[in-house]
């Protein structure tokens, strides 16, 4: 919990949250259109409603994300996502493999997501994310009528090198992880417990610092 508090201070100090403790979705996130955002809210499990065999979600859904502090999802096991990497065609299993993991959720049409991905790819040209933390992306809220579609072309053009899985048409992953806006980040420790959820742009340097904090021994 101390590491989560440290990250919260880091994010607020960097000015990444509007009013630091106010509405986190107003400054650096995008919310989906109402018609797209309508979700069931049910505990999402075994949702194979996209292309058969493409994406499935197993486990108990996390509550909807509303605030950084006192997030009820912290300490809970996240759902498991099994899908096909949009860039390689390989099967991806988004779950802890005895290592911490960070899952980033992006929408291809979201300007904040576009800037976040571009900044990270530029930063990675001369830097590296700390090893020992698995990094996954999930493409959510796909809409062929909006920009940068399809998302795999956008990410490939940006030089994305990490596994990326697409959500199902009924937004099973959105429901399962409690997403309400993008960009969105969920961090899980090596013991498979959520340690942080965050809505908003983070930036590559702070993302790398958080990777380091996940690797630090408990204090």
C-alpha cells in the first residue's frame, strides 16, 4: 500500500490529475460515446462474444473505477484475459506469471491515448522499461467510424512492441476491469493482487518509475 501512496503522490506532483483528487476524467482522459459506453455491469466471466476463440475473459469483475484513493479493487485478483495478439497473431494470456504486470487500456480514437502511445514509443527509442514487469495493452471501445481505425494499424505504425488484445464487441474487458475512461491503467503485483488503477495520461518516465516500484521488495 505504501508504494501505491508513493505513486499517487508522484502522479499528483506531475500534474497528471486535474485538481489532484478531483475529477480524473476531465483533463487527460476520453470517455466513450453514450451508446458505446453502455455496459452490463455484470460480473464478467467467460465472455467469448467476439470472433470465436479471439478474446475471452474469466474471473470476477472488478468494481467500476471511481477514485484513486481507497479503490475497492486494490487487493483483489483481476480477471484473466485470453486473446490473440493483434500484431503477431499469437495467443496472449493476460495474467500474472509470477511477475508483476501492468495493463494499459487504449482506444484508437482517443487523442490522449494517441499522445500517450506516441510519447512512450519515442521515449523507448533511447530508454527501456525496467525488466521483470510484464506489460500488456488492451484495445477497447473500437469504432470503425472514428479515427485511427483499425487499432492494429495505428499501433503498428507507432512501433508498438508489446502484446495487445482487442476487447469483444459487447465490451467484456471494459466491464471486467471497471473501465470508465481512457487511457486507463491497472497494475497487479506478483501475488496477483491489484495494487493500483488509474485513469489518465501517465507519461513514460512515470510509467518506468512505477515499474521500478512494482519490483521493489515490500517495505
